[in-house]
C-alpha cells in the first residue's frame, strides 16, 4: 500500500471515529462540546482552522488541501457542523456551513465549479 493511500485510509478511519463521537455528544445534548470537536477535528486531521475558512471561503482552503479525499473529509465535517447548528435551532448558521461544504465539493477536481 502506498504511503498516500495509507494516509487517506487513516484519515477516513479518523473521520469515522470523530463522527461517532459527534453522534454520542449530540444524543447527550452536548451540542457545544460537539461543535468544539468539529473544530478540533478540522485542525488535527487537516490543519484547517474553521475561522479561517469562514474568513476566506472554501476555494482557497480546497487549494491548500490539494487532495480530493481531504477536501471531502472537510466537507463532511462541515456537514456535521451544519447539523449541529440546526440542532441548536440556528438555521441561518446551518445554511452557511452547508454552503461552505458545497463550495468545497464544487472545488473537487473533475467537478464543475
């Protein structure tokens, strides 16, 4: 197995673990902790500060990540963030995070952007 393929496999496995933690936190009503977990995961898994994503938008972040798998992992984290915002009753914030996830996916190679 190549080094890159091994890295991507570990990244996907880590995303699955984060998603499981988020589900547990959400079920326990710990939305604030779940939001913090999304922030931590974006930083630790991908080196992305979500505050920077908010400031500059998804295009430059997608370029920084460079690999479709990394972009998709971040988009999934943003989908989780949107769901958490919706659970908190903040539909506007949920829509913003969904739009950012869509912007990342639009930047994927081979996709119309």
